C-alpha cells in the first residue's frame, strides 16, 4: 500500500473499503503540491473536483465586502474539502488557501462520481462524513451566534483537549491570528481574553501550548 492509499484508508471518506476499491480510487487521483499561502480555489470558481489533504493544513474562509475574513474550517491530513459543490453542480461557495507547504490529492468530478455509482459503500461513507461535518458547522454557528468570545475560546480549547486526548494542556494547531478569525473575533480581543484567563488562573499560555490549570472553570465558560 503506497502513501496515498494509506492516507485514503485512514480517512473517514474511505474507511473500511476493500483494498481493491482503494486501488480504483488511487488510479483517478492527481497529486498537487502547494506552497504556503497558495490559493487552491476562490469562491465562485467552477468545482471540477474535490480535494483531500495529504500533508499540511488548508483553511476554508469567506471574505466580507469590507475585507473581513471569517474562517469556516481548518482541514488537516486525511480530510476532504470542496466535495459538496461537486455533487450539486454549483461553484465553490468559499475560498481555500494553504496555511503551510503541503500536498493535496485531487479527485476529478466525472471519474469520482463514476466510482460512487459503481461502489455504493463509498457513497455511504460520504453521507456519514457529510453528516459529521454538518454537526460541526451547526456547533460553530451556535458558538458564533449565541456565545460570547470567551465561551467560543473555551469551547475550542475543550474540543482540542478531546481531540488531542489531554486534559492538562493543548497545542494550538494554527497561529493565534487564524484562531481569532475562526472564532469570529480580532487578534487583539483574543489576546486580551487569553490574558484575562491567565490572570484568573484558568490557563497559562506558553506560545502554542496552552496549559489548562482549571478544567472545571474552563467548562463553565
């Protein structure tokens, strides 16, 4: 099994499908190397296929008329992005940019839809993955619309704690400026909230490492 197949097999989209089907999927993908800051697609571009992150991180975002950026999601290794427009025939609804040097797997629309028709298990995996993503977006909308910024930050840190399997500390996987955009706030406001939480002995900030001092109070937020 080559590296691309290992990434496919470890993703939610292709988890559990036979190796013979992985071979079919591998046969249609194209590998794309990207540089840090490189645009993958712009909002409104034609969706001729979708992508999966093989290395690095990709941010999906929209920009307001005033130029304000709102990050919708950050995708890492094994996560697909840009797949929804491929199936309803519409352009990409947001922008995608590489946050770091990396590598992407590109799935051409026509070849992939033919595979889905021939292999229903792929379609079932895609439904499960899209359902999971819908729940994530629903949670994000709830945070942005119903919670104040400290609550949004606390929720994100608790999410990272669960994802990283640690309750004593978490490591931010994106710069604080990008985190501010993801939480719908400014870097200055985020810095003030981090400082206030440090003063209140809820956490301690050491670069990208956030030491959780009082988990109960973080959960209360």
